[in-house]
């Protein structure tokens, strides 16, 4: 009996862990209501059309997951769904994919709506019910709604001017459901992610991108017979659409509601949304970023960023931790509900988009008894933009006395810490608030406590590491701060200069202040001012108010102002002037001459390098290829992706502060963006240089595992692979603010490079790896083996005549190396880890 039970147990476990591969959507359907299933849809592109629905191949929902404890793997799968499907079921709500079971995992599906047909009623691309389900690694492009292109100008619910047929991307309901590492490209009127009847939902590591449209562009439709033209542009707000505003064409980025219906274990449950957590998400160009005002319980938004949204955050009774928002198209934060009670920490970040914020409002505080801390700031912001406590809002929805939108709020008994220099305006009727601010205050209210502080400039995203050394560069002049250690005069030199004279370290003074010192020392290593415009160098015994600095956001991206907070009046801020001289000027100056980039001096050791393969996000069949060998000016282009093609293997070298160089394997040539930056500027190979910023690329995550690679010394430009993908298609620079996936790259570490690109016999293997002293190579008979360090320097070579060859690598230092095996039948590259 025990033996039989053991056999049954083994059989059951085997069934749980084994994976079944199916080769069509029809073959997948029977598994969707199974429990304990582990199913993989074979890689490829699949389609669902209205013809398929008419033939009875699919019902509503198209894919309904009803089982429990199952895993569905869609890696390298694309499902294209024609938007004609949305109206194929009549005047009913349509869900394209729905989860009803519990504890299921769905991962890595690319889901694309094709066309722009709208549903007859309402649609959701995905609905999550049940409990403890995980949706991970999905990439969704959502289309198909009516009307599209006007935002909420003509209605969004009851009483619309134009009847709306919405299509939202993802509805989260149920219990403890989890959305992770998903990308939503939203081109439909509706929400991107919204929650109804959801208890304990988690949304994390997601990227959401809508699109903006100006009302001026909408008004150009006059006389065309468009939906807006047919109602003479009369909005739901009771007046004709005004010009001069920017609106999102979608609704909420991540939104929670206080009512809804869900299905768990066959039970219909009506309730609100409670205890939502949203973290590490970026929302761009939606009407709102993260708005959880209608949720109850423990409401948290953490490490989230809103870019170019009409409103960044609105949490109700919630907490925002380390969140960021710009104010190009609307306020970073708004709260107008009287029962709100929040504790928020929001950083104002410089805008990427042009300013189109008709409200000129940074944050609107319209409720009572809450805490708000604002940090950062936007140095380019017009001076009439303000933080507003109470009163009314202006803007596209608030014209002509529209009382539904333009109601007055008091904003009482709040605590506001404004560490930006942006001004605060307190409306009449707003009382009892405690204000600590770096900016000016206009108080039209009563009984408000106002404290002005000068400690604001200690707020910065840069915190030096006293154990590291740094370059201090002026991007405006392409000059590097230097000192010889003995002269009283600091000087400037080319940003290509390396060595002791240009390496600086920061010595902690305390309270957020730092001394700046020559890392190599000397008799006069410390930078200070002599109470005039001149900068000088002195011994470290000089430690007074003219020697310590703080760091604040500079006017150029990724730069900082270096300011003496207690320095001499009118001579507090470090500057490189037009003659390249080091000077101290007024701290009111905030231009490019005062903006410094502070970058870590990379040791360029082998431990900081990784071998990677770089594919184009929207054409994953193509990768960045450096052609054969390497020469200065050699082209870099797309070619059919193959990780084993050495021309597509790049050594990713950490240059510090988030910047990397990409060195072509087996060569000393790096991806180089040429001098400066311009749209369609060519990118090529050039001999690698540690300090050549044309070869430094900042990795900026855009969600879904993809990155932009932005040129260090021309931060407005990023690597662009062109439209779609084709062999020999050029890699160039293009405007980094573009949201096109032509600028987005999947960077995949290559852990084991050992399969031959061309092989007629057995593959080449090397073991043990990591290696201590000797290593055996098999399958490399009649080959030349060359071993290179991570700088492309050949350190050892040998002709191998046997199928099994043992070589001694004990002479190598610890680190990463690679071997190139060139034979008559095969070519291989093998990564070596030397202990």
C-alpha cells in the first residue's frame, strides 16, 4: 500500500510540474478551465477575428480562465485581436480575456488590438476576478473606442454630449490579485488599469502610456463631419471647447473605485476597493496618474512617477512614498474630497514635454487635516505657477462658472512642507494650516502659521559616496574641474582628461553639506572661495562657511548646482564662466554655466562588466550588430537576432551613475554617438575610451523590461533603431522624449555563450567554469583558441588539434574573460569566470 501511495504521489507531482505545449488557440481553450495545469502556447503570432467569432470558435470572453492553481506561459507569443470582435456579440459588455479561478499565473503575453472599431456597449481587454492570481510580463496595445481623440470633453459617463463606448485595458477585481511588470500602450478612451470590488490588490513595476492632444488640434476638425464637429464642439461642461489646452485621450492611468461587483468561487460579491498598493509604476500622458481617492483601508502609492498627465496623484485617505510628477499638462497632486486624510511625499521633477498647464497649478490642496511634503522643483517653470491651498481651479473643465467642476474648497488645518522654491497661494476661507516653505506665500486666509526656511537647497537626488571619486564637469563648456594639489588656483581642462588632477572626493561636513577635495590630496586640496568671485584651493584645516556645499537640481538634465549655503553674500554658487575660469557667483544665477554633472570615476574593473545582447523592443527579431571586427567609423545597424553571433555580443561596462558603454566583443571598439546630438545623427563604432562621453549611455527603464539608451553629453537624444526592423537598418540618434518603441531596447545578459554559430559536429564546451587553474575544452579540434580580457586585449592563444584539450589559465587574475574558438567547422565564443 505504501508503495502504491508513493507511486501515486510521484505521478501527481510529475503532473503538477510538467509543462504541456499547445500549438494553437483552439488547442489552448480546453485547458483554460483545468486546475493544476501547466500550459505553454508555442511561440508565434496568433489572431482572433470577427470571422472566428461568427464561426463559433470563440465566445465572450474570448479566453476565460476558470481553473485553479494553473500556470499559462505565453513567452514569445503575440495574439492580435481585431477590434471588430468588440461589436461581434451585440449590445453587451465584452471582455477579451477574463480570470475567474484562483491562484493562477498568466505571464509574458503580447496582446495587440488591431484596428479602431468600437464596442457596441463597453469593453475591457482583461478582467481579473477570483483570488491570488498573478498577471506578469504582459505587453498590451489597446485600441477600439468611440469617440476617441477628445478625452472627456464630450462626456465620460451619464449625460454625455456624444454617447461613449469605452474600452479599458485592465480591470482588477477579486481578492489579492497581483499585476506585475506589465506594459500598457493605451490608445483607447477608457482607463488603463482600474480597480472595482478589489480587496488587497497589488499593481507594481508597470509602465502605462497614453497620448495627449491639444484642443487646438481638435478644433481643426471643424467642417469635417467628425463626432466633435457634429455637435459643434459643445462640451459636456456647457460651453464650446476652448482653445489653448492639452488633454489626454484616455482616462485614468491607475484608478480605484468605491463600488463594483466581483466573482470569487462562484459567489457574486458587491463591495468597494480596499487596501490597494501601487508601487514602482510609471504613468505617462493619461488624464490621471495614480488616483486612489475612492479606495478604503491602507492606501499606498510608492516609488511611482507621473509624466505629462493632467493630474499626477490623488490618493484620498492614503500615503504616497517617494513619488514623482511633472506639471507640464496639469497639477502633480489634487485633493478636493472633504473626507480625505493623506500623508504625501511628492517630488516635482522637470518636465520633458512643453508646458501646457492651463491651470498653472502645481498642487491643489482642497481638503482638511492632511500632510503634504513637496520636494525637488522645476527650474524652468514659469513664475506664475503656484501651489494652491483652497479656492477654485481654472482650466479647460472649469470655465464659465461650471459649478460641477469649479466648486470652491477651503483646505483647513493641513501641514504643508514646501521644499521647492515654488510659491504658495492660500485662498480666503482656508484656515489653520501650518506652512514651512522655501518659496513665497500669499496668505488670503486666516490663522495660518507660516515659516520661511533657507534649508531647501539641501534637497537633492545626489548623495555623494565618500569612498568614491568623481569628475565634476561643466556640460555647457565641455570642461572638467581640476587642481594640481599645490596651487591656489583651480583650473579647467577637457572632459577627456583623466588622472589625479581631475578626480575629486566629497568629505561629509554633516547636515547635508560636503567639502569638495582633490582625491589625490596635496598641500592645497580643498576647494573654497576667498570671499570674492575667485575660487581657490586651501589646506583641509580650512573648514569654515566658505568651504562646504550642498547640491540641488541644475538647469540641465542630470546636473547640479554647487552652492555654499552659508557663503559670502552674492558669491555662493560655483560657475565656469565664458573664459573657462572657475568662479563663485550669486546663488540667484541658475543657468547652464552654473550646472555641473557629477559622475563617478569608473575603475573599469572586470567585475563591473557584463556581456549582453540588445534587441529592438518592437522588432525583437532584430538586434544591434557591429559588423565584423571593428574600425573607427564602422557602421552599427540592425541584423537578424542571434545571441551566438559575436557581432551582436556587447560588453556592458559600468561607467557610474547609471551610464554604460557597450564594447563589441573581441575588439576595443564601442558604440559611439558622435559629437553633440541631432535627429538622425549616425551612430558607429569608435575606439573605446573611458572618458569619451559620446560612448556613455544612460539606461532609463520604460517598463516591460525595456530601456532607452540616452547619450550622456546630449541628453535630449537616445539610440533609435528606425521603424520596424530589417537587416542593415541603421542605428541613429533621435529625440529622447519620443515614446516610440523604436527607441526602446531589450538588454539581455548572455550568461553562457558557448553554442557555435555554425556547427557541423558537436558544440564546443569548456569546464569547469568558473575556473581555478586548468580548464578542459571539448569539441574544438583543429581550432585556434584565443583568450581576451574585458578590454579586448588578447592574453593567451593556442592551436588545438585534439577534441579534448586541457589548458592552464592559472596565470590569469580573477575576473571575467572570454575565449574565441575559430575552427574549420565552427565559431564559438565562451565566457570565462576566473576565480
